[in-house]
C-alpha cells in the first residue's frame, strides 16, 4: 500500500503547487496542481535568502530577494539598479517569502524586490519578537534599526543600489516601520509607501476610548505608564519628523471606515511632513478611500486598481515609466 501526504508549496519564483509526496520514498513526488499565472516564465527569475549584520554586531537579519536574472547580472557587473524594500516586523507575524504575481510589474521593469525579515516578526522564533533582544515593548526600536541597516547594506555594503533608486513600503504596523525609518534616515530612501500607517502611536495608545487601544497595550505598552510613554515618544513617527531634511517622496493611504488605524493618522502625518519641511522638493501625497476599511478593497479588481495607483506613484518617482 502506498502511503502519501499532500503539501502545498511555493517560493518567490514558484506559483503555488499541490504536491503528493510518498512516505515510503520521499524522492517520489507528484505535482497534482499548479497555479496558472498567464505569461509567467519562471526560468527568467531568481531568488535568494541572504543575511545582513545588524548594528549590534551579532544579530543576522534574514533577507529574501527576488529578481529577473538579467537584472542581477547587471548588479554582478557593478551596475546599481532600483530596489523596492518591504517590511512589517510586529505582532510576531512572519512575512513569508512566497510567490506574488503582483510583484511582476516591478521585476519586469528591472527592479529587485527585497523583504527584510526584521525583529518584531516571528521568522526566527519567539526570541525574534520578545524582550530583551527582540522588538517588543522597550526594545521596539530594534525593528526600525534592522530595517535601516538592511537598506544601508543594499546601498553601502552590497552596492546593489543607491539612495536615489531605493524605495520602501509597509502597511499598518508596517507603516509605523516606514514612518520611523524615514525619520531616522530620510535621505536613505527615494520613495516611501505607507499603507494605512499607524504613525500617531502615543496619541492613539493613550486614548482608551478608541475601541482597539487597550488590546494593543500588550504589543506596544501603555503610554499612560511613564516608562512606555518616554520610550514611545522616541520612535513615534508623528513626534520625530526632522526639520530641514530632504524626505523621500511619500504615498500615504487611508480608509475612512478603518477601525484599526483611524483615517486621521495618515492625514496628520502627511500634514506634518509638509509643514516641517516646506522646501522639500519631493511630493507628500495622500489618497483617502471614502468607502474602505483597514484592508482596502475586498473586491479583487478594486484591490488591483488600488495597487496600480501605489505602483504608478512609485514608478513615476523612480523615473521607470
């Protein structure tokens, strides 16, 4: 009797497959079904898992990379290319190095897509999230340090790109990541996409009348306690915008009906970025969806339309259109 199990598999270059694996001979594998991606040619793309040394001198930050092979050949020959850097780093959530057809428009235009598996996520186990060496409560800034360190490695150490070709993106708590990172190193990035960004950390976490606030204290700490208040004030994007600096082009999105990150957070942050640096040559733009919540459009085609607007801004600012 043949005993087998079924597994689902994908990678950054392999669309989802359902595979049957024999338990008597694990080399016997049968692909039962593969997701069809029209026009996709797997052989012209490549992916890697690399590591960047954090500023603490001991922590190795995992980095997932996907690219067109001819783009990576340019890098190997000493040419710098556009890179889009994505991160999240909160709630112990792992950002999978999975296949996304929506990345293809960027890859086809010669960009490299990089996921920074920074502390605050769960990619390296519970210690990657919890105190004292993870990124929660009073060590939350490790999330932002790791992201900036990965960005600096792409520019200065690996020399894959330059600051005028480096973009970054994060959503929700990932929007906090992007807000804090561009405050720490505004000249490091050319474009920043902040989707429904949690950027007014102290004000939101102080107001327990907001329905989800008290439940979030287990993630960020309660700023009504002095030790958390002072620490959160050190990284809250709204409270740390630098004056007289050149910030990247920013694209902020929000939803009027968002119960998790209120619409006024991206609105306040956009206004603050403009106010503190009126001579910044790069645009600070906000798009507010008057019918959406936290997860944008539930309709698939509207989601693609929203994503197209994000990418249109990104590609325009990088002069890739």
